[in-house]
């Protein structure tokens, strides 16, 4: 079970560039935008580990550059459209999660646990196949290529812990081209947006300190920060 857990965590973990954020889609039209912890770095990238107890939540990778802020509602529409389809397989992932982390260890430590082990394996792979079938049907709408879908199928059927990250792998492949601050303003609640902007400004400040004062990028970052900081006044 330790090996299974470590594989699941390793497969769920993400390495983000310093100009990337993660949009987390939830039920009932709720969203969250997360910035990786800069104290956790690996190979020059920021380590981000999503909520391991919520494998059904779609994740979207979004990058930003210091530029003119322009509203882009298309990004929000793409996220909303794919989220509705991906959250449809949430019940299957919950059954898979319970089968792998509840029924499987339970069957290992009880008398005559072989039946429980067989049932957990049966339920797990049945739910996995059903989830993959739904994604296959919706693959063009979601925007998943055939090669990427084939890779997800191979990983999910060969390595059971990897199957729990089906939704994350599909959603992370969706290309979102939107300005971070504008998209966050569109999808977050006012309080959540304020908290995100404060964290986002700290990230911009850290990048400003890394640039040479007066350089073109330094000026772009400073101008970009000024345009975002106005949101808090």
C-alpha cells in the first residue's frame, strides 16, 4: 500500500514554471486558482501537489507574461465546457478511490479477504473502463488527441494508481490562452480573487527582484504589477 500511495502521489504531482498557475474546477460553478509553493522546487521548477483526496477535480495549466491586460472570455468558456464533461466521471473515480485505498487494504488484513480483493479489483477496473469510454466519446469536445488518449489508456490499465489521475491528465492537456488576472476575475468570487491577486503580486515582485533594474523585462513587470495592483484599491 505504501508503494501504491507513492505511485499515486508521484503521478499526481506537477512541476510548474515560475510563470504558471493552476486553475482548479469544482462543482456548482466554483473555481480556485493556485500558485505553487516556491519553497518546493525540483529541477528549477515549482512542485505542486493537488488535493489527493479529490481526484475528480479537473486542473488547467495557465501561463502568464507581463503584457497588456485584455479580457478573454473564451478561456473561461473552454474551462466551463470541459469541466462539465469531466466532472461527469467523478462517481467512477470515487468508486476507484475507495476500491484502491479502502477495500484493497481491508481485504489484505481480514480472514478470507480474497473475495474482497477480487471485488475491489473488479470494481476498480470496471469503473476505469467506463470512465475511459466516456472520455473517448467526448474526446473531440474536450480537445484530447488520439495519441494522448491512448497514452492515458495504457497508463491507467497497466498501473492502477495512475488511473485515479485520469481527469487531471485530460484537463491538463486542454490549452487555455487567457490573461491570468482577467480570467481569475471572471471565475473567482470577489474574496477569492482578492486573495489570489495578493499572492500573484508576491510572485511578480520576486521576478522583479531577479531582473536588472531598467531592463525591458523589468519595466514590463513593473507596469504589469501596477495594472494588477489597481484591482486592490
